[in-house]
C-alpha cells in the first residue's frame, strides 16, 4: 500500500483528529456517561474482578502533555466489559433496529487516512487538519463507507466499527443497555491482572517474535510493511487475548471512554491512598480515548501502551476510532 507523496509536516502522533469547527450536536458538555440501573450482561463480556491497581505510568517515553503520570493507586468495583470492540455486525443491527444515523452521516464527511482513500483524487487538494497531512476530510465517508462513498464493509463485518463519535457510542450503549467504561475500568481490564507492565501481555512488544497487536510497521506515514498481517483494521477478535479475555486493547482502533479528558485532574489526589472508582472531571471539551490504533508506531507515537491516553471532541470521527461497552456487576 505504498504511496509516494510529499508530506513535509510531521507531528509525534498517530491519534485521531478533531473536527476543525464546532459542530451542531446534541451534546451537553456537562453531562456524564449515562449508566443504566439494569446493565445488560451477555456472553461476549468478561467479568473483571475489580480491586486496587497502579494506574498510569512514569515511563520516560510518554508524552508529558498526555498526563499519563504520575503512577497512582486506584480502586475499581467489579464490572463487566466487552471482550471485543463493537463490530460492524453489531452496529449494523443497532442502526437497522433504531434507524439511527451517525454524526459522520449527518455532517456528510469524516476523516480518512490518505493511503486508504477509495476515490481517485489529487491528495494535496484535500483538506487536512493542521499538522496532520495524512488525515483527509472525505465527503461521504462514514462507518458504512470507511474509505469514502465507493467503499463498503465487504469482508469486514467482524472488524471494529469506526467513524463513530462519542455521541454515537453513547446512543449504542443506551440501546444495548450497557455503558462506556471509565478510563480507570478500561485500563484495569486492559492490564489483565498484570501490575505495572507496558503492554497487556508484558513488557516486550513482540515476545518470542510473535505479533500481539495491530500497529504500524515500516516508515510512517508512507509505507506500512504489514508485518502483523494488517494495514488497516484487523478483526476484533484477532491475536491472543489478555488474561481477562480481552482482545485488541493495544492497537487496532482507539476506544472511547466515558471520562472527560484532563492531563492534570488525576494528579491532585493522593498517590498512595486509592482513589475509588474515579470518573474524571465533571466537565470538559474532549473525551478520553485509549488503546492506540493501527497507525501507531514506536518511532514517533507509542500510545498503544496500556497507560497511554489521548482525547478527541465528542462529535469527532475517524477511520481508527471505535469503542467497547461495559456493564455493572
């Protein structure tokens, strides 16, 4: 999938990008993730035992502006979480039963990575957010048409749904009787019971030479050698799960969290006395995302670590951003 093109701007991020102007969405920026009093649990979820763990990292390779540190003690109650990210199959059922249209469909466009654009076009003439020339605004792109209006979901129904905003994820959760996980719940589950490890399986990216996640290999953003088997999204159940039975909590697609994002809010409390079931700040302008994606590469953006975090506005959607659901135990 190599494409030669001049991309002179660089930025140490593979993260999702935000819509460049405020969009008319129904979002109330003061509300939190609604939690149903009758949380649905199904066979596609894992029971996470809860307890105290060390959240965050003081890893020297982290981006200080992300607020990954300091390492602090956190307690979470037992909860259920989806073993895999919500797939195109499940999201299609949701839209069929409810008639729901995603925000990308309402706005008429979303962001697509430039190598994947389905329609032939002069790449340099397409709109990009400042500092991220590899992201292009593509009219007609959405979860149904991930690379543009002439693309489809053939052979990808078992892949994570993408081009979904935080608001879209909340609507799906409400329909399914579930909710989004808090950042603390997600990180606890992603660690799989391992303490202070870099990845869900340990500290080595490819233990015994085995790829455990879908990230970028090669030279970003022009060439992906696909050593892990994929250029774009992988099936939601690809690779080995962690010890809690969760798949792809490193790489593949970023996942929305319920929390508003702050790089400093969590540093105000005690580092030794556990913070119980933290939910982040009460207000904000961007929502936390976790996990990294198929565009992450260690040479410039290693946010596929379990402690890594980033953020995006609740109305934004891209080709590497999805979600999974949680429920109360």
